[in-house]
C-alpha cells in the first residue's frame, strides 16, 4: 500500500478514486502520566508523555486508514491529512484520512 501526499502520481499513472479512507482513534494516558504532565505545565517545556501518546495515536489511525483503503481494493492513498482534537482532559482524538485510489 502506497501512502502519497501528492496531487500527481509519478510516471503519469492514471488512477480511479474509490472514495475517502479514514482511520480514527481516541487515546489517553494513565493517571500517573497525566498527573506528571500537569506538573510539567507549571515549569514549561515539552510534555513527552503527550507527545508519545499522539505519535502512537497517529500510527494507529494511519493503520486503520490503510486497512479501510485495502478493504476498498485500493492500491494507494493520496492526499493524506491528519487532524486531532481534545475529547476530554487527558484524551485526544486523532484522525487520518485520504483518497483511496486504484491504478488503471
């Protein structure tokens, strides 16, 4: 499965758009890490626990998007986008979406 963030397929390949493929996940940290993250906000700097959480969530969302694209019979996903939002304190939703395509 190719994941391409382009508007043009190299080599001039023609493709058929099959639809939007998406993957989403809501991820949270455990209480201990969430508490330590709260303490970190007092002194500033990167909150590594949340960075790790979002990286893991993006990987899960990407895999779910790829799985959905494969179920549509796609050869690739193009124009991939990511979004995130806070669902509740300490939890974030991450969504990955793109256009599932089949090469002709």
